[in-house]
C-alpha cells in the first residue's frame, strides 16, 4: 500500500472512520440509525407493571418484525419483546404472534402502510390477511406519519431526551 495512496484515503475519510477502521480505537456511529442506543443504559431487568401493550409490525422485504411495546402512565415507552423471522408465511407469523399474546391484552397493532399493497399471488393485502387471522392492523397515510425520518427522530428523542430518563 503506497504512502501516497494512504494519504489520499486519509483525506477522504472522517475522523471517526479513521479511528474505528484504521486505528482500531472504537466503533463509530456513522450510518447508524440509533447511535445513542446503549444496551446498558436502555435495558432493564424488569419492566414496570400495568403497561398498556401495543404491537408494531414491519413487513420488510424478506424479514418480518413484530415488536411488543408497553406504555406507562407517564407515556414512557418500553420495548417488551421482539419477533423477527426471515421468510415464512403470514399465517406462521400470525400464529406466533397470537401464541405469544396469550394472557395479554393488546390495545392495538400498528403497521407499516406498505402492508396495504395487494399481493399478486393472493389478491389480498397483508393487512387483510392478518385481519383474517385475528390481528387487526392500523396504519396512517398522512405525510407526517409516513415520513421515516420523523419516526426515527421520535425514537432518538426517547433514547436521549433533553431532560429525564430515557
């Protein structure tokens, strides 16, 4: 590796990239969606009781994700559990979700609006199909709600609030 090439490369990179990838000092948050997430700071052994529980679903291209999210009286949000599946059918996902929910009241299930697109194989939407399995999905189509950057910012604000605990 020629010194001249190293200098050119050095000049094209950020300080955090050089520290992380070339000097092995520490990882850098560049490109991370939630750089302030800290498993130690943001994890608890036991979440509070009496939470209102919601589900959040993201259809993904090949990965289906469901989160169980609890909200306390102070409107603090707790991620209670996750389900992530590569491939699989909606029926398999629905069965897992419903089995997981036994004994738990779910206030509502919110999903990515992409689930309203009609499948060329079934002629139905993912939202319709989960509804047939007993999981009613809600979504919003207003510009503010469908802007991914807004959702990311909301989570970032919860992870690192200006005052109070995360």
